[in-house]
C-alpha cells in the first residue's frame, strides 16, 4: 500500500505529524475518485476539525461507511480504502473510447448517466458512468490488465471485467458493461493499455448505446452485484448501490484521461 502509517489518525487518534501528513496527501490524491464530494484541505501535518471532517468524507463517499467516525486505524477498513483509492487515483489511464462520449456523464446534463443518480423510483443509486456513443464503437482497456470474466449483462449486452494493476502493485477492477457479445479478448488474456477489448453493444429497447463503466478499489472480493448495509451511502438518503462495497466513482479519472493512440498502447 502506498499509504504507510505508524499509528491512528483523526478523531481520538495519536495524530503523529508524519502520519497526518501522509493521510492528508493520500486524501488529496484520492479526491479524483469522488469528484465534488472529497474536498480535502491543506497538507500540513496538523490534525484539526478540517482533517477529521475530510476523513469522514473518505469513509462516507469511498468506504460507504454508514456511521463514519472520522478516524483511520492502521490496517483498518478506512486505511485500506484510502490507500487503494490513492493507488487507483495515481494510476495512468487512457479513455475507454477513442473519442469523447456523445452525452455528458458528469456535471450539468448528465442526469441518469451520472454516478449515484437515483434510479428505480429513488431506491437505488447508479453504480457507474454511462459513456454514450454509437453501436459498434471500439472499447479500449484504460490500463494494462488481465481479463477476469466476460459475462451477460442485460438487454442483450455483455460485460468485460478486467483486473488492472496500479504502478505500486495494487490490483483493482474495471467493468466495461453494455458491450457486444463478441469480445475482442478472452478470459485470462493479458491486455495492454489502449488495446481494444470489445465494441459497444445494442441495448434492446433502450434509446442510447453506451459503455457502462464501473470501478472497484480491490479491497473486497466476491460478486459485483450484491446488497449490503455497507454499500449504502448517507448522502443518497441511504439509497443502495446494489454493488460490492469497494465500488467507487471513475468520473474524475475519466475526465482527465487522454484518448488511446492507434495501435493499442498509449
């Protein structure tokens, strides 16, 4: 893990300056994984109400903690979540399409394509970013990785799941949903950043075609579709994501990612 701590940080913690500095820097780095929600303050090694509040935001928006306590204990869930988020945030990505999405997936006008948009009459939150584009558009790996599964998704489309490795060795998951059935890769295959892995599928009965893009920090194992109290998010009025508890947003990373270059590598 890039985030190395010697003792607890935050509410009631030991708050050694070097540990506080490391946590503050990690939160600065990880802010791209919760754009507009993580707003960390200065990196100064001092743990005051602002830093404790920032830790609470990490617990709420990245860790999906139901009752955040504003504290990071060495090796605990918040430590592992923040460390993983920092790793993913610093990993180099290219965009999963060869050009921009045709409709907003962040900010004004994004609507139901945005992460945490309330769906199903407000009972659940959207778990990814929908990148609208034309049927048959190539879909590319955002980073080097290994194809872990290719499975049916819904409305006659499929999902390609890749395990990616950050530069520090941390492994995380990206799911490229709503692709065509005939993938350009196979399970177990190693792929390079910018390599085509499939094409955008034809969603039966749905107006727009798109890539539904999800990211998991790699701090949990098991199915990617499950319901648990830990996957609730307070800011959404406890609406459930119906996804694994290490789910995070990819919006900020996608906005910053350059388009892949021809030939399969960035």
